C-alpha cells in the first residue's frame, strides 16, 4: 500500500500490542531469505540464495547481461559448504565465461562437483568414510586442478578435525581414487583457502591455532609454488600474537604485492605488503574495513583497476567506497547502509546491500565511467519496484549510545513501535524487547528486519544492543567481553533497557529480552541476573551450560572459544559456574519460550532439557523443538511457529491479546 493510501485511512487508538499489521509471521520468515557469495563470471553475476520455502536450499543463481535470472542447478542440489560449521565460499567459476562451467560443494554430502552448462554435475572429490566427513571451500583454479581448503572430520560430532590445503584434479579421477587428491600444505589447525598469485608463483593463506579465534590472533602465511605444483616452505609475513588478519588479496598488476586486512593498531584497516616484506597502512582510520572471520573466504575489499580498491567500511554500518592509491576514500552514494560479499571485474563491483528501507539484495555498482556511479539491483525483494512491500509499517530505527554502570559507551539500535493505522492511548508507554545478537563476536545491522517489524508494527518496541564484545567499534570495545561473557553482555543489555525507561520510551513493567545462540545465552543469563527487570524472554537455541559445553566438546572451530570468553580451564572454573544460566536457573522468575533445533551440534538439545529440569516446575514456560533444524533455523514454517509463540507469550505476560495469533499454553 502506498503512503498516500495509508494517510487517507483512519488512525485508530488501541493499546500497544493489540495493533493489527500486514507484516505476518510468514512474511517475516520469507524476509529472512539471504543472498550471499557473490561473484563475476565474465559479464554475468552469480550468487547464492538461501530459500527458506525450499527447506533452506542454497540455490546458485546467475544473471545474464540481458537481465535474465536463472537457477544454475536443479532443485535437488544445494550449494553450501559446512567447513567450521558456519560455512565457507562454496563455488567457483572455472573461467571468465560461463561456458567453462563451475565447481561447487553440495550441501547434502559435502562433496565437490563439477558442472558444465546443460549437463548434470559429476563428483570431483572422493566419498568420505563418515557422512559429510570431508568438507571443502574457498576454491582457486590452478591449471587442471582446483585448490581449496579441505576439512576432515575424524568423529561424527566434528570435535576432532584435520585441515589442509589440497588440490583436486578436474578430470574427476579423485572421485574414485582418494589417492589422486594432492595435499599441498598446512601447518595450522584452522585455515582459509589458498590465494594464488596472478603469476602462479606464490600462494597465501591465513592460519591460526587453538585457543585463538580468528579475530584474536592469526598468521598470514606465504609459500612459493614449485614448478611441479608442490609448495615450498611457508613463512609468516603478517599477523602474529594479538593481531588479526581477516582477508588477503594479491594485487592484480603488481607482482608480489599483497593487500591485507589486519588490526595491529586496534582497527581492521587495509595494509599493503611489498615483495620485500615492507608494510604500510593504506588508510588509517578508527573504522573497520572488515568483520570477524566467521566464514571462510569472506571478502570485504577487493582490488580493482588502476591501483584502486573497492571497500566496505564503517562502524555501525558498512558503506561502499573506492580507496584510491593516494589513501583517499570516495564513498559511493547509495541508500544502502550495509555492503558485504563484494565481487569485482575490475571496473564494476557487485555485492549484497541493504538499508533501512532496502531489503538485502544483490546490487551492481558501475564505477568505471567519469560520471556518478550507476547502481542496479540484480536480485532482491525491491528489484524493479518503486518501494518495499509494506514499507510504511517498517520501524524508523536509529543508532543511539547509552552508558553502562562503568561509564562505558554501549551502542544500540532503537526501534520504536510504529504502525500508520494505529496510535496508543495518551500516556501509555510501550512494552519493549531487548534483543541480544548472536556470536557473540559479531554485530547487528540497521537494515530492513521483518522479524523486528513483526513486533514494532504491533506496538512492541525493540532495542538491538551492540553490547561490549560486538564488532564494528575496534578491538578495545570487542575485548570488553574477554573473560566476562555473561557479565558484560548482561550488564550492557540491562543498562540499555534502563536507559530507555529513563528517557521515557519504555514501560518499566513490560520489558522482555530475546536472542538466539550467544544471544540466547545472554537472554537466559539476564533472566537470572536481572529478575526484577525482565518480565519475559524469547530464547532461541541457547548455550546454557559452559562447563558441559567444554567437557562434552562442541564442533572444532568453537571448541576453545570459551577460553577467551570466560577464561582457561580449570583456572576459571569458578567463573564458569558463576555465570552459567543452568547453574543459576533457580534465580529465574519470568516466563519464557525456548526454541531448539533437534539436530543442533553447536548448542545441543540436551542443554535445554537440563535447564528446564532445573526450574523444578516453578516458572511458566513453553519448549518448542523442531526436527531437521540445526543451529539457526532455515525453514520458513519453523520461523513462523516461533514468532507466533513469542508474540503469544509476550501478550500473556504484558497484558494484551495479540490479534490473530494462536494462544500458546505455558506449562510449569
């Protein structure tokens, strides 16, 4: 509906929480569709679409210059790598022209396949001994091989893993003969894939070892490529203790020159490393030019023509810009506040982009001409339309800064209730949900978020807290969480909630908290730590028992994460117990709904079951479990069920009856 039509409609007065909205749970679930892993293939642009309505299938999609958009594989194929569980770049075009075909990791079996136009994919990698036990990502073509990262699971749970750089022959013989896979090198327990120099004479990669996480300390390694295709001795050329290298790219026209994303000065800036090892920061700024390396092969900058770099940078958001050889930055004017997943052909840059009124889309920016850059939406909910579906019902989120008890800044995005058809009775303050993002070493974005709009358009405010430990604000802000998980995040969320009350924006008697994964930990821990502040919670696939998580072991990538979040074991055993939501379950007073995937290997269902038993029948709650769901829900029907459950429980606690939502009965 257009804005003018809304303006003509009667504005009704109704209590917060009872407003009707066209943004349904189904629409919010559909809005969760992701576009990612963008790449150029000649004049075409390809990308991956995660489709909740197809059971979470990851489709490889291509757009031709004439605007035709085509799925490049049939419905039985899903292009998704499960390296480090969070995934990595899962496909590579084998040439500049689409006729050369491509390779990809198939989601179901994690094998690598080669696909030629008009033909069925054929396997390149051998069948693993364990189901999905060999995983591949971050490919590079070298002659008649593809080089990549291989992850080998030694146990079904993925707690024991080996990684190496390997070469797969393109003729497919390794599919039947595992001995045909060449091991190129390694040296670190965790690694990215290989970046091969344009002249083929060197290869670079990033590596790190437990207990470090990649945003803490990594090594940038470089090795010569011998004439027989093997690698010579590798040496570290950047990184080291206390320095995080997150991305590396070779200069396309300057032999031996590398561009490196690293933070020796506390911010992820871009550095140039010359053939002799000399290094300089290209554009020193108290802003981030990258993100934490949660996914192998992520790209936040890329070399372009004439010594330029296309970059995405900022603090609370990521702007697209051109970094010139003289160190100057030229922003690309656009309505988008978040750019990521960059790809380039040297003259143009494509990537995923989103903004407050622009859903996540694949956007192409042509920066090669003398005039203003030309932007084109290649794929997205807003493509070819004048506006966004139900844009008038989206909240007007804004970035604000609060102060915690120690006087530190706490960044947050505040989304007030908004509905063009409704207003609240005079003097009524709205209920508010504190939202804690996952990670915890990540951040939220101030873009179209239909899950948030699902609540705000019904009269419930949402404040998205970038608690200490969040990225985007430099290493010192990030390291406020070090050894203090369950304390800093909990205190910062409470400080923001009380700040909203102090500013007259929220009803102090109707504050709730919600979050998933690490955000689910924060939500559960907050119920125990702040029983008089929070009246209700929505908790998604949370970590609830750090001691059990450490003892049982989780997937390898995060298996030592707790050492930075809480401290080394057993020296910090008392701290583990002090902040554990499971240990503190007796302090929980507020009702909640807990939602869990039954195939979750990161935060397994048993933790939720133990937490509920510890409540001892004292606290009203609902426990929703979902077959086939892992860590992070991928199916639209799951998301719909969860949003309905949350809204029903919030209504019961906050004292309103949400229209059109089935009542979820709470048990004790």
